[in-house]
C-alpha cells in the first residue's frame, strides 16, 4: 500500500479522455473578469458572499463557535431548522464530504433535522411527534429567513408553537425557539414572540443560492465538529485562482466554458465515493436551477449504489445525444480500509490482496472508463480532481461550484444572482 505524503488541499478540472479539450479563451475571460471587478451586472451586490467568507478568514469565527457552544452547553440533542432545500443540501454535502459515512463520534453530536416550505403542515406535525417520542430529547427550533416569505414563516411558527405548547410550559418553550437570519421589517410581529437573546441577525446580502459561507451554514456544520476556520481558509486559498488574470489556472472558468460551448444534451456528475455522493446531487441541482435556458439536463449518479442499474444507459443511449460525464475523484480520502490477510484464502479475491478500499474504488473507475471508451468513444469524460477530504478541500469544491455558476451565467449574459 502506498503511504501518502503530506499533501495540500486542491481541486482541479481536467480531461480524462480528450487530450486537447479547450473551450476557454483569454479574450472572453478578460471581458468577464472586467465585468466581475466592476460589478456591472444585475444584483452584483450578492457577490459579497465572497467578501463575507474572506472576512471570516481575517476576523475569525469566534462568534459562531460561541453560538455552537451555547447550544451544546444547553444540552440540546437536536436542532429543527426551518429553511430551504439549498441550505439542507449544502449542509449534508459538506458534512458527508468531511466526516464521511463513518463518523465515529456521530452519537455525541447535535442532530440537525430540516423542515422546508414544501413540507405540508401534516408532515411537520409528524416530525414533531417523532421528536416528542424520543427519550430524554431536548430540541431547539430555529427559524430562518431562507424558509420562505413572512407569511410562511409565521404560519409554520404558529403550527409548531401550538403543537408543542400542549406538552411544554410556555416559558420553557419560548426559550427553545430561535431565529437566525436577515432582519425583515415584515417579521416584526414574529420577533416579538421570541426571547430577544434568541434572535441572531445576519448579513443582508447573502443570496439564497450561495449560502455555504453564511452565518447559518457555518453554524450548522460547526455543530458537527467541522473546523470552520479551515473551511473558510480553503475558500480564500482557491479564490485567488478564480479571480486572477490567468484563465489557464482558473478551473471554474474552464468548466463554465466546457458546459457552454460543448453544447451537451446531458451532463452527469458521477460519485465513486460515499464522501461525494451528496456533492454529485448538489451539483446537478444547482445547475438545473440556474435558469439560463441551456438545452442541457444535469444529472447525477452514485456508483456506490447504482452502478449495475444505470451504467449501461449512460454509456450507450442515443448517439446524437452528446454526453459529458464529470467524475469526482479523490486522491486521499480521510478514511481508508485494507483487507486482512485472510483474503489470501479466498481464491476469487486474490487480486485484491493488500489493496485498500480506495484502491478498489479507483480500479472500478478505471474499468468503467475503459468500458465506456470501447462502447462509446464520443463521450466526454472529465475529472474533478480533489486532493483529499479535509475542510479546506471541501470549501474549494464549493468555491468551484459557485464560481462556475457565476462564469456560466455571465458567459450567457445573465445574472448569476437572480431573485
């Protein structure tokens, strides 16, 4: 087994089977970079999500850590967060990437339960009943501005409060109700029903499609033991490449150009690791909801579960249906496993002697690639190469996603921050 050297976090976008793929060009890049630097596009104020991440890197994250400590000191077992699908997906993607499915300390951590505005009132009641059925459970209920409009927030607050007040003293209940989000004048009546110390106002200029570096998301991932100081540092490290003058080192711009000029009918994000399963779903969701009028469907596939069922459909299919497969590849995941020497006694597995789980996953990737090349050599295979599954690399993947969306939108002469 190869013993990995100490490696710095990194994310790159590279071709797997087309040596000369290059849809990007310097003239277009300089035009868009000038547009970004001058903020000459609609809703450009939302680009401040990047400034906020940098401010956290410079000023520190003590305020958020203090809030996390408050909830642990109060001995809450779970947080019920009223928010949107975007926050939930990004939280789960970050958590699974850094901690994987093998988190040995999960039972000691606060559990995060999400309610979004698409959940009907009856489903909310069922979730509340479930929480009440748990032994020695103590829950905090966090309402956010991402949940929906003021009426939706108020309605679900009243449903929650009405149900819980049947079994919980009003004063105790009020201590367990929180708000984390932007100040909204239309929510003044709602604020008066909370304890003042349970209200935490956040920055006004975070767009609801760029939430990974918001106070809320940083708070949620910090409750899981993720080092948010390293997380924001990772973003700031790769940001230099995404706003620098050299387009050849800007992988986000290369990816956006690849999507725009490739004229693909389908682009599928493929995960071969448990750590990137939700990231593949997040990428597909983000690009499908960007609303640029692209004649392209973004899909995702987890080969940890779906290989036998879906691989044939992706590799074959209509020859006129131009396809691109974007493979998430991790060089060194946090967790790796090696078979015991007992495997030598199993003849049909002798080829895997001394291989780690990561080695076997890479072998399966290579097998799929070779198979697809023989069956359909016109498929574009690309790699999103991720060095490791540390916090810094995770933030770099998020940064790659965000800046790819920004470049793709501006290439199409549209705002990346649509309301």
